[in-house]
C-alpha cells in the first residue's frame, strides 16, 4: 500500500499476535494494492470487463464502502480514477489530452457489484484503492490483535490510525492531529483516524502545487491547500472520508465538506485551509450574506 505500518501494543507475549497482524496487512496488500501487478485488484481490473468476476470478501467490502462514499459525495470520491492517478504518478503535470482520454474511463457507476462479484462496464478501467485500503488494513490488523486477546494496541499506517483500548493506567492514547498547520491533541480510544492532505505527496510546476488528491470532475490534482483529519467509528470511513471531504471542500467549500461528514453518524472532521484558501472561504461567506 506504499506505506509503513507500525503497531504499538501492551501485552505479555505480543510477538506471535504481532506477527499475525503484519501477515494480515501483507495479505491485504496482496489483494488491494494497485502497485503489485499480480494483486487480486489488478487481476479483477484485467478480467472483469463485461462479465462478473467472483472476488474475496475483503475486496468486496472495500468496494462496497467505496461506492457508498462515491454516491454520498456526488462522485468527488471515485476509485476508478486509476488511469488519471497513473498519469500524475509520473510527477509532472500531464497533458490535457492525456487527462481527457484517461477521464473517459472514470466513473464509479461503471463498477457493478453482484453477489460477491465485480463487473466493470468499460474496457481499460483501472481501480485505485489508495484512499481507502490503508484504513481498512489498519482496522483489520487491530481486529486480529483483539481476537488474540491484545486490546491495548494502536496500528498506524502513516496518517491512518486504528486505535484500541488505552495503554495500562491511561484513559486514552494521546494523539496529535495535524491537518495542515493546525494541531489538536486528543485522548482517543476505540476509534479510527484518517488524515488527507498534500503535506508529503504533490507535484509542483510553474509555481503551482498539485495535490496527489484528484478532482474527478477535472482530472487535476487539487491546488487549494486543504488538510482534513477524520475521526470515525470505522477504519475505511476514516481513511476514505478524509480524501472525499478534501475534494468536496475544494469544489464547494468547507461547509459542504462538513455536510458530507455529517451524513455518517459518529464521524467528526477537522478541515484546515491554508491562509489563501481561508481568505477565499471568508469571501464566499461574505457573498452569501450579501
Ligand atoms: P489519502 O492519502 O487517503 O487522501 O489518499 C490519496 C490517494 O487516493 C491518492 O494517492 C490516490 O491513490 C487516491 N485518490 C486520489 N484522488 C482520489 C479521489 N478523488 N477519489 C478516490 N481516490 C483518490
Ligand atoms: Mg484517505
């Protein structure tokens, strides 16, 4: 999944369970990664055009949640962005024509889920689970530890956290949430955190900074600097909603981003704009009042 998973756990003999948790993450990497040509996901992309292909429980669950968030965000979140994301991975701004061509393959409504099957409506579609798989894997690793009797644990996949019961003698895990320049320190337990933003991954050209988060309407990386941290009762939601709220906030403002978060019970979103974005946002409000 292109990141490092780190597990912190309090237990007498944690080693075998930790091994199991990392094996579970590796298993999910083999299923959900689009960096591995022989992953289940890549296999499905090659074989599911115009006929339903049976898939693992894991892939099915991730796609089901992904499609729900796509529908709830009016397509701001879209795992069929693969062809566009591949262009941006070359670390330069793609040509307009290339983007136009790739965008023809992008529309989550062309993924059809059946009874544990997946069908793709267009040839050449490429799914990318980069915005949802880490949160799922972190939650699954935590579940595995719990199943082996280790509940005081925290699984971190860079900005995606699965947080279990508190360390001994504590009332929670102390977590610093840092969307962009903001900093919120919280005591958290039995909850999931996802963070999206362009702090680490972006492409820069002619003084413009393009995020690795893409607006599916244009095929362009976001240029408004937005950082989103989501706290959610589900790992996939925490991860994917961070990305979805980033796109919605860039398209329609922070209030629209918060409205998306509020569609999900128990979800809290911290949305930070840089100073330019914040000033624009103020300007919008001003206009609204007028
Ligand atoms: P995250 O770091 O969780 O925000 O996920 C970012 C990753 O999600 C990117 O590296 C892409 O692989 C993928 N991605 C980018 N834009 C979108 C989008 N609009 N919808 C779904 N996935 C996206
Ligand atoms: Mg995410």
